[in-house]
C-alpha cells in the first residue's frame, strides 16, 4: 500500500494474519475524517510487515499490535492520538520502532507484560 490517503474507517489500516506487507508513504487519518476515535494502523497476529514514512494522525490509538511480531516501523509520524501513540499487547515480540516521531499524543507507548523484546530507537 503506497501513496494513499486513508480515512473514515474505525480501523484505517487492518492487517489480520498478514505477512510481508509494505505500507509506505501514506496519510492515515486526519481531522477531516469522522472515525478519529478508532485505530490508525492495527496489526493482529501479523508478522514481518514494514510500515514506513507514514503520517498516522488524529486517532483514538495511532498504532496497535496484538500478538504480532518482527514488524518494522520506521520514519513514521504518529500524532494527536487521544489514548496512546503505540500500544503493544498480547504476545507482541521483536518489533522494531526506529526513527519515528511521536507528537502531541496523550501517551506515547503502552506495552503489556506479555509483549517482550521490542526495540524503540
């Protein structure tokens, strides 16, 4: 998925049981869309995906990973999340968050006790 504007869904981008996808250079959400209460990017039991150079803006939660591992998030901007910019729960492990910008979010990161070995840099 590349170079799109995505909005007006409860979950702007949902990967469920997905592997090896690339989501790059998109605008996901924004204040002109009605469903800002939902999630911008939601990975559920999805591994080995790359999410890069996206603007993930104006959501209840910017990025959520549920039991998802070995995903790469780099050079994204996550802003104006009313709950949390990044939420890792279930058994989400070995995900890498590199060179991302978290701005004007209520909370930046929430990691459950079952999520291990995630890297934020």
